[in-house]
C-alpha cells in the first residue's frame, strides 16, 4: 500500500552501493525506516530529499518491515542549519535524541510539531537553548522518565521554593530537601521555567529571556538528569561539548 507521508528525515545510513535506509519522523505514521533506492547517486532525485533535517513529502510503500520510498519532494530544507556548524550540531543532537527515545510507528502529532518548531527556531535564531530544552523535556516525558515538576516529589507540596533532585527525580520542597543534600536549590523563576519546559508547547513561547548563568545551570540539570535516567549514549552530545568550549 502506498502512503503519502510528510515527515522529517532524522537519520540515514548506507544500504548497498547506491541505496540508503532513511529514518523519518512524521505526525501520522510516527517514526519509520524505508529504503531509498539510488539515493547515494549524486544525480538521483532522491539524493536531495533524503538528507538529515529535510522536511519532505514522501510516497512510501509501507510494509511490515522496511518500507520503500518511491519518490519525495522537499517542503522545507532548513538551509540555515546546514550552513552553520553550531546550528548543525544542535539540530543533530535534537534528531539523535528523537531517534533514541521515540518508538517505531507510534504516531504523536504534538511531539512531531514540537520537533518541527524546534528545528525552525534553531534555523532562524542564534540562541536556541531554551526551545531545545523544552523539546528535550517533552522527549523525557515520551520516554517515560520526565521529572516531577508539578509538586514536591516527596510530600506533593506545591509551595515554593524548590530544589531539583537528580536522585529523587524532580522537585523537593524546603521541608523535604534534607532527603538529598546534593539537590540543587533553584530561584522561583527557574522552578517555574522548568515546569513550563515540560507542559507548554514551543509555539506558545515567543521570547524567553534567561540570564547566561541560569542557562548554564538549567543545562547542567538537564544533562545530569538525562545521564541518570536516559539510558542511551549520544554521540552528538560529545561534539556539542567540544563546540561549547570553542565559544
């Protein structure tokens, strides 16, 4: 059966001398992989539409295993991402994390839109740390290991201030902070921001101004939390760390 599917190319790998296996994330079909015959040939029409970051419309024969891409058209190329090494690194990280945490053929239109919006933000601005963290938090929820950010993970108190506990998996209130001496004390504004990351779509955020030291703290928390609960090694994260040192 042939299906017309709009999706984002999140990964490719060589398959034989001239073909590629292309992994696509879509709103209606979820994540799936399909063979693009001849896509490694420079003059092939499939070469351009089967590059990572491409948002395209694909005509796919969906089988029980690997599908076959019959044809494709580029809808959005995200050219700005390809032309900037930092944007490429951030977008590659987002796509790798998506590939690791999203199950095959499980449609989620909201999460797909969050991915598209994140790539769009990366392509158009020089500072995309906040939308990237917002998308990461949605992926943590999709993967089943999002932190508890609605109340104290121990006593369910909704009284600020909070500290963030990696070991306990979320917020601890002032009365329960003793349970984790390593919990990171947070200004109220950052507690509210983390809550926003989990529950608010990127499209509802026009502009969030966060001080550089607070961005670094949030990034530290997100990285440590993923390292504890994520379970997958990410090659792109190492490259990002190297680029951050260059900055």
